[in-house]
C-alpha cells in the first residue's frame, strides 16, 4: 500500500481530497522507530504533529520515585503532538515505541499552513482532541475512585475499544498483547497486586487469560452501556 492510500484511511483525514493528501505527503517526513526506543522524552520534546502510520506507542510519565504510569497506548492511525495552536497533551510524556513503529511528522509551520484552508480537517482534529480529553478525564476518575478490580476492568474495556476484539464464545479477546506489568502501569498498581486481581477476575469468569492474552466476558460490555 502506498503512502497516499494509507493516509486516506486515517479517520482524521477523511475530509481531505486526493490533492490534499498528495500535498500532505510532501510536507511530512517518516521515521522508523525500533521497539523499546523513545520517540520523545520531556527533555527531547519537539513541536510538531505526529501520525502513527504503523505500530504502537506508549505514553507514560514518571513519579518522583521513578514509577511509571501509562497514560495511553496509541495504535495505527492515531495522532499525538504539541504546538502553540494545538495541544494533544503529550508535552510532558515519555513516548516509547512498543513495537516497530513508522511515525510521520509535520512541523508547526507546515501544519499551520496546511490547516488554514481546510476546515473539515480542523473539525476532525478538534473531535480527536475532545475524545482524548474525555478519555483522560474518565481514566483519571476511574483510577481515583474505583477498587483495583474496577480499575483493571475499565482499562481492559478501554483497550478493547482502541484495538478491537475477537469474539470467542461468551468472551471478547482484546487484539493487543498485555503483560501484568503493562496493566499495572496503566492502573497505577504493583504487578503483584494486579496478578492477584486478574486471578480473582478470572475465577469469577469476568475475564479469561492466557500468555499475554486477555478476553473480557460480554456481560462487562453490556453492563458498561446500561
């Protein structure tokens, strides 16, 4: 698949014509980041607008004690970045490739020039920003008031929304490999505590687990919508 065909699959870019996509192709640069390498740290922050063409990245912060807290995991087709005119809330984050990732960058001047005559693109971008803020607000609220079981279930449902699921009997397997440590980083708990909670959730048949595989019972999806 060529780059223009790929760009047209971004929901964010669905308002753009082929001509617009060709122009964007000329304005962006692509960098390949290997697994476990940093795209950005708070110290190496660089203004710009980033598209994830391929792969997945993790956004996290460090506590004063050096403990990692994962704020988001972004997959193909998602965006991040910071500029004077627009902030997606990533300036103070460590952004790490968790698998080989192809990242497209458009710098501030080119981005501002590009969007000024494309209101449809700007509206889509504002929608992405609104959804990101709403998601972070929900995450903060659930992690603040829920018990560990509830926090884990909330994060699993969020990841299911982001990366999709594969149906298997009464369970939906999340299309993303997760270790107990990765879940711990997402909910702000220790790996040991998360392992115990996952065992208890599995015993209650609310989830089903395998090696880096987690499937969520359909009742949890139904309950969330009530």
